[in-house]
C-alpha cells in the first residue's frame, strides 16, 4: 500500500480532497521524494491538497518539514489544521521563494534532498 493510499480515506472523509485525476499522481510523486515513512505520508497529504503543491515539494522537500512542524497527521485536528494553513498559503500560487519565506526557510534549503531529511 502506497503512502497516498494510506491517507486517502482520511482526506476524503474530512472533505479535503475531491476526486480529481491529479490527486493520486501528485500524492505518489511526493511520497517518492522521501525515504522516511512519516515524511512520505506528510508529503502525499500536502501534495493532495493543491495542484501546485507537488511542484513546490519536488523543488524544496524541506517545505514538508516546515509545514508539518510539530503537528501529527494521526489526529483529525492535526490534519485539518495542517491542511487549512497549507491551502491558504498555496492558494494564490506564490513563487517558491515567497512560499519558503512564509515558512521561515532560507533559499539555500532548496538544495536539501528529501531522502536525507
């Protein structure tokens, strides 16, 4: 079972994901950016929230850590808070540099590979 398949029922139940064809593809692509199972689930979760999220995650995997912060995806409240805040910052389609600044990340952190996080 892929990380996206693990979280998909929660995403649908909470009304965070609509049935769009890009959603599972983005979720699986985002999970492949990481080797840690928890980060794979978090990346798949974030990628499913917005059509541009996968582009941000592939270019700067550190965004997943910054967006996740201390929140855990195991609780509904944690998922909802993370989803709402991430959707708000992604909605206007900001450039990657601006998105990284919103999360307090230096541009140099783009160079980090998700497999070393």
